[in-house]
């Protein structure tokens, strides 16, 4: 699977990658973002062992503000502030309504006029819809879903494992350590 268009953290030269399909209003995604991802970033992403990629999968049937929050993150990415907005949205999941999203953009120092124009014009909806469609095609039936595998050339993930639902840091570290130590499972290259 291609990582083009995903929001990336880490080094493209990393040997393995994790792609997360997530919904900013999903409680389990919030737990992952607050409790698991910081440890993974510190131990693997910051040291260029793992490239972490985020893709949108808003579950609008149960999360009425998920699409607006995804749009806010995508609009923040236009100013290279995706990860700041990502963290803020998950830290403050109880405030994802349009007024709260504008307040977050203001607090982050985003260009308020450009941010609001991006939100009003639905400029990022096609990117979000592409992410969601791809996630569903790849078997992401809920959020969060993690696709883990080896990285080929910095932009193509060879998926070796799909993990859905809540996952703690120790469980993900075990998966990552196994891939780093052993490489991909036989027959999966």
C-alpha cells in the first residue's frame, strides 16, 4: 500500500511502518493517541526505526463531529501543523464542534482566515474520503485499525499485520520489536 498522501511522522528510511486509520471522536483512538503513541514515537519513530502514518477514517454514523475534526486536522496540515492539531483534537475530544475547532486553530496560531476558508469550502473532504475508502478496502472495519509492515523505498508498506481496536504500548512494542528483529514473516514479501 502506498503511503503517499498520509500524514507522516519519522524517517522514510525506517525499515518498518505503522499506518493508523483513526477517527478523532473515537474513544479508543483517543486512548491510543494519548497513552500509546507518545511511547511509540519516543522509542521507535524519533530514532528512525519506525515511520508512523495517519489516515482518516471518520465513523460519522456514531460520531457526529468526526468529519469536521478530520477536516480541521487536514486544514492544519496545509500549514504544516497536522500533528499539533492531531494531539490537540485527541487531548480535547469533548470539544470537536465547529466553534471549538476554530478556537483550537486560533490557539495553535493558525491563519484563522485560511483555516476557516478551508473548513467552509470543504477543501479536504476528498482527501479524507480517499483515506476512508482505502481503509475500508484494506479491512479497517473499525477504529483504530493499525496496519504494520515493512517499508519498501520509503513510500510503500508491505502489510504483515492488521490490528484492530484497543492496543496498549507493550503489545505494539512486541509487534514492532519482532519485525525489527526478524523481518517480515516468510511468504509475505
